[in-house]
C-alpha cells in the first residue's frame, strides 16, 4: 500500500497539520513532505476521527431488498463513518454465534467500514429466554453489546438477568425503552397532533417508565446500561439524575429526534414514521442541549432502510424507521449549533470517540497520533448539499430529508488508511 | 375544492356553500316522480370501502345515482394492513379505469390523503380510521340548521367515546367554524390527550353538560372497550354517560338528540330516547343523501355548471 499524505487538514479543529499514513497507521504528524506518497489535498477541510454508529440496521441477512451489509457500509462511508454496530433484528435474528459471525464476515468482505455485530438479548427478540450471549461474546465476532432493539426487554426479570449476565465480560445491554402495554397499536407521538390526526398515540411516559426502571436495575445490579434513541425531555432528566448519582448509564440520540417533530405526521407520509416517534419542539430543544452538555453521550443513526412497498402505503401499514447514515453528520453539526463556528472537538466526542468507547471499539474514535490506526474522515465545513433520495448510497430511499439543504460534506473517509470515499465519491474498490 | 378529506381544511364559506346546496338538492329532488338530476351524467364515482358500512355506502351510492353518475362499488375486503393489494396499486387501477371521483372508507387514518397522491380524480373521505368523517359532520350540521334554525351561537354537547370517534373530530372543526359552542363530554379515558387548544369545553359530568344545550350528539361506544380498561363495565358506562329519559328532561324543550348510528340501544342511548320525537336519527340519514349529492356535485363540477 502506498503511503498517503493528507496535506493541510485542520485536525479536529485544533490546527492545520499534515498527516502521513503508512501501512494503515499514522506514521507522522507535522509539516511534512513525503516523496512517493499519494497526496490528498485537504486544504480547507477538517479531519475528524472516523464516525462510529452505535445503531445501524444493515438488513442482511433477510431483507437484502432494503439494504445489504455492503450497501449499508458504503452509505456509512459516504456519511463519514468507519465503524457501525449492526443491530440484531435481521432474519434470522442475530441471536447465535453463527449469525453474528456471518454479519461480521460480510462486513470484512465489503471493506467499507468495520461492522461490529450487536447480539440479541433474547432468542428471536421475543423477550422470553436469554440468547446464547456467552457464545456470541466468545465468537469471532467478539460481541460486547446486546440489544433486542425494535423490541423492549420489558420483562423486568429478563432485564435484570441480562444486566447481571454480561458483567462477566464487561458487556453492555442497549435498551430500546418502550413499555409495550402503553404503546399497543401506537403510530406517532401522543399529543396535540395525534389527537387531531386520529393516529393512536405513543406516550412519552412509555419510554420514560422503562428508562427509570432500568436505571434502578443497573444501580441495583451494578451493571452498565445503554439507552437507545432517547426521544423525550423527561428521559433526559432521568438520565441526568442517574449519572449524577454515579449510575453506569449511557445514552444515544438519533439525528431525526434532533431536527424533526411530530408536526411532520400531518402529511400522513410514512417516511416520517419511526420508533420511537418524532416528538415535540420542546423535546428537540432539550435533546440538543443534553447532547451538547453530555447527558446524552452519542449521536446514533438508527439507520433503518425500508423497501418502497413498506413505505408507499397507509401510515398504519408502514414499517417504522428512516435512513440516517448519510445525513447524520450534517444534522449533528446543525444540532450542535452549526454550521458556523462548530465545535469540532465536541462533534468528534459525540459522533466518534464516545460511541467507540461505549461499543468497545478501541481502534476507532481516536484522534490522529503516531501509531494509531488511520480511521478518519475529511469534512468540508464550508460546503452544503441537497438531499436527493436517488443519489444516496443506501439501497433504500426512505430519507425524511429529501429536498432539504444540509451543511457540510464528507470529502474523504479512510479506514485503516484505505480510502473508502475520496473526492466525495465512494471508492468502487477499496485499495 | 378538489377533494374533501377533513372539515378542518374547509373554509366557513365552503362549508356554508355545501349546506346551502344540500338544501337545494333536497328541494330539487323531493316530490319528483323520478328523483334524479342529470348533473353528473357520464361521470364515474367509485365507492372504495375497506370497512363494512352499508349505511354510508348506500347513502353515497344513492346520492351519486340521483345525480345520474355511474356508480361502481369496489368492495375491498383486504387492504395492505392485512396483506391484501396495496392501496397504491388499487389507486393505480382505479386511475387506469378513469374514476372521476373515489369515495373511500378505510380503517387507517390518512388513507384518503395518501390516495390523492396516486389519483387524478377527486377523493372523498367517507371515514378514515379515527381521523375524519367530513360528510357525517356536514349532514349533522345540516340537520341542526334545519331543526334549530341555525348553528351560530348554538350549544352542542358531543358525548362519549371522543378518542375513537372520527365523527366527533369532524364535528368539532365544522361546528366551531360555523360559530357553535362545542362541549365534549365523556370519561377522561375516552378523551384524547393533548386537546387543551381545541375550540371546545371539556366536561366529565353529563348532567351538567346537558343544561342549556341545543343539541346533544351521542356517539357509539363499543362494549369491547371495557376490556381495554376504558371504563369498568357497560352498565357503569350507561349509568354515567348514557342518555336516558331522566337526562332527556334536563335538556331545553327545543333541544334535539342526534346519533350518527349504528346505535347501541341501552348503552349510550336508551331505546325510548332513540325513538322519541326529539331524536333526529332517521332525519340525519335522509339529510345525508342531500349533503353527499352537494359534495359530489361540487367536487365533480367545481360548481361551474350551476
């Protein structure tokens, strides 16, 4: 592999340096010239540690018509990601060592981003019997995070046991907080808009009640718990109090919960249907503040590709979820007060370093330093782009941002020094 | 007006135009040997019903036929919700057949609005989930106007399962737009969350809410709701929110009793009240035809041929 010299990038907003990459790692940082190295002109660009997504639905195995590991990781690379955590709700469910190893192998073969499988907590995501968590942890996929995402581990006994069980290897349960009895048939946030539209409401208390319970269980068992896609202001309060008491709690927020509200449901266009649902303006404001403050640790996409027939239908018949990987960085920039005067260090903390730490991905989420793996993304802070669904790398088109102008573009992404994206274009072959 | 999806989107002028035209339709047809007008000759109206509703479908069919339109009944037993043909594919089929108007009844809120994206013809919402049922509200308003001499300043109590009622939602927007005072009455379990900004008074005590009401609209309550803890038993519901003769006597003498049907006699309304001369239930059915004629006429002619 030829050496690569990234010239003139602003390193995480801390100043311009050149970065020399050799054999997939950072060889040198400074004011450099290197004969024989392939030069990447990064004048005016910001270098960030490659983004890490704690929450991606790659749909393979099972729904390759909506996304494959390859198409999903191409989308990830385009969005500046070098690692994604693949959620377990595939068909078959990732509840055995065999499935998680398959997903990891597909990621390796594609080569666009590191794919870290998340294992199911319960067999078939049914919330009844623990999946073979130990086998998945000990497999080649080295699973550390477990989640029944899409479903809540609502049975308090099962949740307690799962929290206790993963302590042996420092594992983490990522909870989809949704009390199922409070959300039977729910279609959108419960409030003034659902009242008017006649769509059954998803009350915020269904999320908050589970988060409160699981904070207590985590404290009681001395285990760690991570909350997926936190969507309400009151959830933020509960997490803040838990952290203040020293509970081992982390939380993520999705880009769409930082930008969109339930007013979008007035169109009855299911592209805005997502679980947990879009909430109110006040929730968006609190989530943004909590992300800046660190009560919410990370941005996670909940990238959820769906085939056209699962969205071109009545709201109630549509599957929940929206694309996220290619738009997350732009929206994180907006949510953290950008695009002018973005705090790149804070952005790197919430989109790369902290999620890498939560997922246990040690080679990711690291600022450039000699010897470290070269997992970076180069961002043009002055550029903007308009979202065109047909132009996205994902196989699916269910982006809620079609036609929207977003700030910042990803110019290049490097995974262990190899360009997965260069000059804003996805590499056809990784070299 | 290209479609009729909700009463919320109607202007007061449009609503009044529909009510006036409904009266003209009644006058034009009533007493004629052949109760038909030629206004929509050669036009095709498709009734696309995903829920069994003989009364609403028949009313639309009668209205369309009295305007000389061709009526096609497309009884869709299955929808994409239960893995039948997708609504979009059905819409494209109707489009290919050249439907001028589609009257749709669907269990999913918002289905008529989705239909407008796939069809060129007019879409008329005949009830979508718990969202809207605009022609029911229009026929209720027409009935009130006829019986009470007007709507402006009148007080209407809507009683019962507001949460699951598209009829209530459509009446709230329409009647408040036409200047009525609207009271919602029911147990808190059956009132939607987040309605503080609605143009209504909210009450939990039926006796109190009946005082001074010019019309009381009783909503159908499904007995099965007791299984989801919306109320303890059908008996308790009837005791607290049923309209019986004692409560009928609390109403002013001129007040009318309305019900969109089908009724649960003995549940939300006592049989004797349903059959009393103050009940307008069958009159509402008759008026439904005039109102649906008016709406079909306006949507299919843009009012131009008048």
